[in-house]
């Protein structure tokens, strides 16, 4: 799995890169099917905007992707917010994948019922 950190209107320092990789990297503990994580850090340089630091995370899986975006007054705060939000979304995505794979189709239900009937007939 790779984590890519990019910046728009901001120079990505080693400290910010390490902090983002540490916080966002914890998502791997929740789901092991993650292919790549892209982190885009953006700063709006307009003084009238209060939440000028934005962090955007795109988490790519084998079967889809999840995109999350958060803004705050500092870059570290926005990374914290987006890390919490992406963790929740990845857990939700994982649960959907698990429950959708457990649901049976009409064809498998009919085959299972026939097998149950044969077992009951043989027992009698």
C-alpha cells in the first residue's frame, strides 16, 4: 500500500508529510484490501476565509474508492479530522462488502432447500 501526499498552495514539509502518513496510515488496521491512499493538502490564502486549511483523502480499494474532505484553521487539525472521518468510512465500506458477500441469491437458496429435503427424506 502506498500513501501519496501532495500539496496545493503549500509546500509539504517533512514534518507535515510524516504526520499525515502516520495518521492516515492507521486506516490499514481497519481494512487490508486498500490499494493506495492519496492525500491532498490545500491552503486558501484569502484572509477572509476562516477554515483555510483543507485535507482531502482518496482511499482506493480493489472494488471502489472512498473520498473524504475536511477543513480547519490549521493543517494538523484538518489532518486529524480527515483521519477520523476516513477511518469511519473505511469501516462502513468494509461492513458493506462483508454483508453483500454473505447474502445468498435465489439460485443458492433453492439448491440449499433441495439438499435439506433430500436429507430429510433419507432420514425417514
